[in-house]
């Protein structure tokens, strides 16, 4: 019974590690576009703030 628990825990840990490795992929085109939009919005906000001073 103890061996089953150890093997089960090992299997769960292996699956979680594989899932974690899959999350570390390079960013895709949508993520790059989103970052560019965020940067443009931040710059616009700064310009508006300076203009209203």
C-alpha cells in the first residue's frame, strides 16, 4: 500500500512538472501585440498627463 502511494505521488509530480515546462513557451504574436498595446497606452497616458499640466 505504501508503494502505491509513493508511485502515485511520483506520477502526479511528473505530470505537474511537465505541465509547468509547457507553460514556459516563448510568447506568441498575440502576447507581443498585447504588450505593444499596453506600452502605447502607457505612453499616451503620460503625454496626456503632461499636456494637462
